[in-house]
C-alpha cells in the first residue's frame, strides 16, 4: 500500500471488536484486516480520515458518487476481503477472483480452500449475516426519508410498555404503512443499483422493521431513562443532553427524529434533546439549544459541537442553555482504550459531581461489564443496569471480523447518579432525595 496508516495510539489494545464511529473505528477495523481502512478510503475516493469525516458530514456530498450504483458498489467494496485468510483484493493475483458466500451474500473468499476451511465457523453466523447484508442496504431508505414508517401516539401509559411486543400491540397493523415503501420508487431504485437480486417482500418487511427499531431505539432509550429516574414530563419541561453524539446521529438529522418521545408522553410539557459532541454536524435541523422552552407536547432537537465539559462551561454555566434533567450517552466507548477513557474523564467527573441523572448504553455484554467496572472505579452511584427492552433488533456485524456474534445498538444500559455514599443516606419521603455531603 502506498501510504502508511497513521500510528496507533499508545494505549491501543488490539482485538477490539466494537463498532465505533470515531477515528478509533478505523484502527479497530485494521486490527483484524491490515489495510482495510485504507481500502475503505480508496474505494470511497478519499485520501484520509479527515476526508472521510467531511464526506460523512455532507461537506463533499455529490462530489464523490455519480450514481446510486456507484455509491452502493463502493460500499460493497469495503466488505471485499477474504473472511478466512483476510487477504485484500489488492493482494490477489486476480482482484476479481473473490467469491461471495451464496447463502448470505455477505462474506467473500479468495479461493475454495478458504471458503471450506471457514465454513465450520461461518455456518454459525451465515443466517444472521444474510440479514445484516440486507439491512445495510435497506438502511439507505432512512436517508431518502422513506423510513422510518409513521408511528402512532401511545394508547397506554409509558410505564406499562416494557418491550417491543408491547409497543407493537399499540401500533395496530404496520402492513399498510410498509406497503407504499415496498412499492415505492426508492425501494425499486435501491435493488436496481446493487449487485444482488431484490429479496422477497417478506424479507424486506422484516428488514424495514429492524432498521426502524434501530432508529426508534434512541428516543425509546431516552424514554426509558426518563422512567428509570422517575422524571415527570407532564409536570414540567425536560432537557435531555445526548453526550458524545456521533455524526451518524446528527448527519441528516430531522426535526422529527425524536417525535417518538412525544408519542410516548402525549401532552407533555416540552422535551428538548440537545446533541453534544465534537462530531455533531451542524445542519438545518440542528439549532443552538434553547434558553426557554418551546410549546408543550413538542420534542425539539438542538446541538452543540464540542466536548461536553466545554459545553457545560461555555453554555450551561452561563445560563445560555437549560441544565439537563437527564444525560444519555449512546455507546460512549470509554471502556475501549485508555485514551478514549481519558477523553471521557472530565465529562464523567462532571456528571458525577453535579449529580446529573445519567444513562449510558453499550453494544454487548463485554462492553457493558468493562464500562460498569470503570464507573465503579470512579465511585459512581449505580442506580440501575440491565438489558435494554428497546435495544435495536438490527444485527450489527463486526466489519473486519464478521464470524462473531453480532452486536445491537443500545443492547445494555447503565444508569448512574452522583457519588456512591459510603453509608447510604435515607432519602426523605416524597422529597427531592437530597443527600447532604459531609
Ligand atoms: Zn483466503
Ligand atoms: Zn454465508
């Protein structure tokens, strides 16, 4: 390869298999397939991570791809490496010789021998990886606005809805909402542009459902946090900060993205979700946080590009934005490396010392355990932990290492608030739960 890949951070631990949206994501990809991140950049016509990020932020949109076919081809190229020996196309005598598993249409092999030797392992994951391959194409329908399909105001109190099944039971028949998408022009365009046949309609319905659960998992997880901390959106407006928000959450964000919260708490006093993070993309939907609350029963999205403790010092402390009633971090990933952990430390200490009700989510159980350990070392008062009933149903493949159990967005959660008291002070009944510090 022509250019070296930037040196790994010192604290980098090889073998990471988490899904990251930040720069470390590129390193973790390379930990299994050397040069894969380079391939991704090449295929996407980008010279470095900076370019990649700019494109993700939409700054070079339109310049990179000339057609949907080209876009989908290049996306698919980033998955082309031998799943067994990890060879990249560039390292093969005939780069076109990579063959795809005909069952999942997801994994590639350089030769028959590699495919054979990988099968005992791959057969455990082949079925799931078939869904993954469909989902990553159907996901495009979020960017076209076809998905998510419309959802309805909850007919039962949020406290009684504890699973996707409960949620579905309130929605009625989804089929009439899915049919126009299924027969729509974007769905047709999608399968005309990719290098595989259109799956059966039923496969597509299920895929649309999984993609939507990932989209809805964010507002529903925030809603779960509101419930777990006994916050009452009917008695006053609530401000929720989403800390470490990634470009994927703010790129192409729409003002309606958090509307499920309004479906969940119909007639609430106003909910504002402020995305804060260095990767926040400033778009038309993302406006500065409110000083005053908007009308009732509406969910607002605002954003601040920068680190959370800076936001706190520069905006919240000065009274230019409301203090948070709840802080949520989707997959902060501070467990992954020491340097990421250090980056998060000021935020974690701030949340602890200001006793902000906080909730973080993780992609899988090992991430959850590592994260919990770090929070306990910081003497956080852990209020609740568990498997998120509103985790995404869409499996997420570990790109460089596909033959592994998939992970799911917002699979596990940890709620924490303040410092763990040596001796728990009893909270005054019905009061604000104030505990005086010695
Ligand atoms: Zn091979
Ligand atoms: Zn397969």
